[in-house]
C-alpha cells in the first residue's frame, strides 16, 4: 500500500523524541506491507464521524493515526497515545 502523510503528521513526526523517531521507519514499512500487522496493534477509532480512522502503535507511548483512501494509506497524526487519539 502506498503511504502519504499530512503536513500535521510530518510536523509532529519531526517533534518526536529521538528514540521514537528512530522507530518510525520500521513502523512505516510494516504499515505499507500490511496495516493490520500484529506488531502495530491496529484498531479502528470509534466515535469519529464521516471517516474510518485507525490507530497504530509506534511504541508503548506513541500512536499514529491514519485512514485509507483506495490503495493509499494517509498518515494523519503521531503523538503520545492520549493526545493522538484526542485529535486523530
């Protein structure tokens, strides 16, 4: 699956701590290969009207959100778990 990212995702990714940023390439590779890979612990976010938005795990503390548009996975946000899910 092709990955594209929003400006918000790009800005938030740049602000991640160094340790979390180092994990991002592996996570993005897994997402591109299979967004339901068990290591990502992908879940649908409920209560978001108008679009199916999913969360995936970067690590114990950080999550990223995305939606799927055709064969494109659109990366929306990345942040600490709770903050990311407050504004997916």
